[in-house]
């Protein structure tokens, strides 16, 4: 037992003894990161001292750690990508990387990681980059507390902030992404977590999520993105405590769900979006304890959506609560709070005594004839809504909340 | 004219109905703000009420005042004053007293609530400006109807019908034509149709500052471009002004030939 | 002083004044009489500029009154129905009318005469019909104008007020004013009028003094003489 312990200590001492720290600075023996990477061996640490390093295409195939200090800037001079990494067990942190050039052929990025396991990208600041982090076919990675930004003007010549493709078990935490095309982009990514990120003012999606199953995202805030957040063609997604705010524009939504199966959407806030949630072909999704505040449409259901359950949500002051483009309803609305509800609660059990019908005739008409929207809140529209409420003709007559709650639930 | 205005205004400001009207808005303002605690929601509710109510009250007050003061108007007509001035004075007197009821009735609770610190002050001011416009427009329209109709009952009926037309029927026809012709591009049509009804125009102007602004984009570029710009705002306000000016011009024109 | 020349007025298909010619001299009291619908009120309103004739000319003191308004400073009008803004007080109303006319007024005297001092601060909406008519009379007589037009001045007055009114009219006449009266009370005409203008079918059927009328109809009683004139219409 004792001998075994000694051997272990000895081994690790030997290992540490081998690892060395390489310093890089303009006046050092090694004055470029590329050179440092060249001389480094697995397990080595490269410390990049403050200063501006104009370098491109630094290729890394070794399990090393690179870190900088305040004032360490790697400048790509608007040319090619900067770090290209394919190695297990590497870490890159505390750097500022700027000016990655736009390319219409290659996805040039500040840090590209491919075929790597156990990587960490931490405390990196990216500014004026084309793509930010490009992760491909990699697993067990952490992308933590980074800031990614650029000055994207249109979709054609801008890249994504955190772009992950064909990977698994990645954790994206505490990042701020803005001014990119898509803030965070997931394609074929499984068993991953996205949390505590702030993705805002991106010209397309705050989060773009496709063919990625069994992922969880929570505590994120998506604000002021051109088209909001899109989650498409995925299964077993969990979304908790996210905020979808102010995605205000002609084709914007807080959250677009397209071909989503078996998702859980709990405790999120959808505030001031043109459309809070737009659902197309979504099945078996549970919406619980979400708050929909002052959206144009709180929820817009298009195409076949079956077996969705909406429970304990707050619908507050949305222009239109719900829009449905079919007469068929296979979704359940129960125990929600609707600020438009005008019923009463005589038995004082906190549940309204008459059901609430969230689909108005007007929202049905607007679906067919979008121009009709100019009549929103007109007296005539109120009158036809009322008559439809009394005897439904155009809207699904079984679509109602039988037990509307009288008070806000998720305050 | 100013003298007539002054006395019409005095007379109306002391009428029971002005108090009722004022008290109604006062109560409404307080209830909305202090029970609701949400200024922007209160502005929306107020908009719904103002857009329906101010035209209606303006219409009713206009015809009522005209027919009730008919004999007194005759006395005034025998005085050495231009008849246009008499009617313009009365018209302005009614419009101003209604506007005052509106502005004070809603303004007091909002000031008491601390509106000046709120970001909703612009929306709220817009609401009052548009409410005042609606007063002036509908008093002018109803005065036109009253001037053209000798019979009091008929005049009253026409005036109510006029209000009903602008507040409800117009939108019904508008909506039906939108739905019927939905395979055609309707942007320009709906733009023009909105502009042609002062109630619709007012509604859109307020909604633009509130919830419709993003939704409108949905209906196509023409609409968004038009209402989204300062030019659109300017044009809309000019059209509201036209809605005041044209009936007033017709009133003056009608007066030249009118027998009392 | 007043000249109506070839005056035509139609309300739709109904012809009310049909080429009426009438001249009224300065001074004296003329009663304008005629059956219902004969155009008395229309005639007066034409003079006042309230009704606009289809054809013809009206001159007052040798000047056309059509499309003008400042000539009305030289005439006072007592309308038939006294209906005032209900929320103004009597005092305010008098002030208002005074405000509208740049002229001296002697309302004080008239208010005393009709005992309106107690009502000055009352709202017009709360006054009785008779009191309103008194206010009406005050408004009509308080200015010193050459022409007075009185439309049914006796409406709703109590006997004492009626006496005062008659005195008032006499006084004005003595000052050399021209006074036009329409009324249905023949005794009142008999008492105050110098001349009678009788309208029928939109024309002047008779114009002359009361005596001339009696002679014309061979009836000594004014009321019957008038009735005789009216009956010719029904014949």
C-alpha cells in the first residue's frame, strides 16, 4: 500500500518535472505564439505576456495550455483564422483575439477546434471576428465566460459566435455574444448544456439549434436578436428559466419550434416579442409556468401540433394570446392565467367558473389575411370577437382553458 | 367670434354633462392607474375607450348643443355679427370644453400617479392629442349634420348613424373587403382605407407607439415604411387636421345659404 | 326706411314669399298680420339676414342688407321664443349681448322696470317662461336703435308686464323709432299699431292704417275685419 503510494507520488513528480512553462513576449527568446507552440510538448504551458501579436493560422496538435494576461492581444489583421486546434486535453484562456477576416470560402474563426476531447476555452474576448469559436466533431468541452462580438451588418458576410457541429457533451456557460450572425449555433450536438449565456443584438438568431437531441438550456437571456431563437428538428430538449426578450420585427419570434418532439419548456419568460412562441409540427411538448408578457402573439401554432400541454402559464397583455391555423385541436390548455379573461369566480376557489377561449376570431382572420391586422383593437373587431366567443364558428370549439386561474401564477 | 366662444364655453363648462364627462374620465384615470399599476396597459385601455367614446360624445354634444341653442342662436343672428363667427364660436366652444374635460379628467390622475417620471409620458400625450383631435373632428361633423337637417330627431339619428359608421360599420366593410380580396396586394388599399377614417387613423397612430408596431411589419413593407417614419407621422397628423378643416369649411359654406 | 322689392322665397316646393313689395316709412308702429304660413316670420327674418331670399332686394336706410351684417347694429330684435343658454346667469347673458354690440345700453332701467333684480344671478335654465320673456324684452329694448322688430312680444307676460311693455313701445314710438310687430293678439294691435300690413300667399294683401282697414272691409271691429281678410283666403 505504502509502496504503491510512493510510486504514484514519484510518477506525478516526474510528470510535473517534465512540464515546462514557455513565456512569449516581444523581447523574449520566443516572440511569437507560433514558435512557442512549435517548441512545446504535451503538457506544457504557454504564457503569452501582454503585447500585440499579429499572427494567423496557429495550428496546435498538442495537449497544451495557452494563456495570456490583461493586455495580451492576438491580432489577425483581418486575414485568415487564428487558432486551429486538434488535440485532446488542451486549454486556452485569458486572451483577447481581434480582427479575423471575412471569407466567403472558408469559415475563418478566432478559435477552431476539431476532433478534440476534453478542451477548455475560457475567459477569451473576441472582437471583430468572422466566426468566433468553431467546434467540430469534438467532445467533452467547456466554453466558459467568453465574450464574442463583431459588427455584423448582414447575414451574407457575417459568421456565428459559438458554432458547434457534430459534437457532444459540450458545456457553454456564461458567455456573452453579440453583433454576430447567430449568437450560438448547434448542429448535431447532443448531451450538452447551454446556460447563463447572454446572447443579444445578433442579426439572425440568438440561438440556432438544429438536429441536436437531449440537450438542456437554462438561465440564458436572448434579447433583441433579429429573428429570436430557433430550435428545429430536435428531440428531448429541455428549456428552463430562459428569457426571450424584445425580439421585435416583422419575422421575429421569441422562440421558433419546428419539428420538435418531447420537449420540456418550463419557467421561461417571453416578453415583448412579435411572436412569443411559434410552433410548427411540435408534438408532446409540455409548457409549464412560463410567462408571456406583452407579445404580439403569445403563441402561434401552425401546421400539425399534437399532444402539447400548456399548464400554469401566465398570459399577460399580449395583443393576441393564441393563433391557430387549423380547426383541429389536440392540445391541452389548462390552469393558465389569462389577463384577458373576463369571467368570474363565485365559489372563490381561484379558478374561473367559465372557460376561457384563447383563440379569437380576429386572430383567425389575421392568419388568413395578414393585412387585417390594421384593424386590431377596433370596436368592430371586439364585436365579432365577442360573437365568436359566444358561439364559435371559425375557431376550434374545443380549444379552451376549462379552468382558467384568476391570479398570476409565476409572479 | 371670441366672445361667442367665451360664452358658449362658459355655458358648457357649467353644464351638468361636462361635469359628468369630466368625472367619468377622472374616475377612469384613477381606477386604471391605481388598480392596474401598469401605465402602458392603462394607456391601451384608455385608447380603446377614447377611440370609441370621444367621437360619440363629440357627436352627441354637437347636435344637442346645436338644436338646444337654436333659439338663442337666432337671437345672436339678429345681432351685428357675421353669422360664420357665431357658429365658429359655438363650434370652438363645444370642442374646447369637451377637450378640457378630457385633458383634465385624464391628466389629473396621471399627474397624481407621477406620470412625468414615467416613460409612458409620450404615449400618454399622444393619446390626449388624438383624443382632442377626435373631439374637434366629430363636433365639426355633427355640426354639419345639424346644420343640414331641420328636424331635430332626424338630425340626431343621422349624427348617431355617422358615429356608428365611423366607429363600427366602416371597419366591418373594411374587414370584409380585405378578406374577400385577399389574393390581391392589399397594402395600399388598407393604408388608404385607414387614412380615410379618422377613428381608424387615430387608433393606428396610438397602436404604432404600442403593441402593433412590430405586428404591423407582418402586413408588409408598405405599411411599415409608411407608419414607421416621421413622414408617416407627419402625414397622419396632417390628415387629422384635414378632418377638422374640411368639415369646418363645409360648415362655413353651408352657412352662406342657410335659412334660420 | 325699409324697402322690400320683388322678394321671392321658396322652401323646397313651398313658396312663402312670392314677389313681395313693401316699403315702410321711418317712425310709427306697423303690425304685420296674416294667417298662419303667410310669410310674416320669413319676411322679418329676411330683413334680419337670417333667411336668404331667392330673389329680390331689401334695403335698410337706402343700403342693401343682403350678405351684410353690420347694419344690424341699428336694429333691435325680440325673437318669438325666449330660449337662452341654460347655464349662464341673466347678468352674464346681458353682459354678453352688450359685449357683442358696441353701443350704449340702458339695461338698468329696464331691469328695474320688470323687477328682474332678484333674478340677475339666477341661471337662465331655472327661470319661468314669463321671466325669460322679460329678459328677452330687456335684451331687445336696452339698445337705442332706429328700428325695433318684435316677434310676438306678448308671449307669456303677466298683465302688469304687458302694461309696461305697451308703455315701453309707446315711449320708443315717441322717440321716433320705427317698430315692426307681429302678433296674433288683435286687441294689442288695435291699441298700439298705426299701420297694418296684411300678408296673404306671400304677397302684401293690404297695407294701411287701422281705419283704412275698417273702411276697406266695412267692418268696424278690427278682429272681425282681420278675420274677414283671412276668410278670403279660405274662400
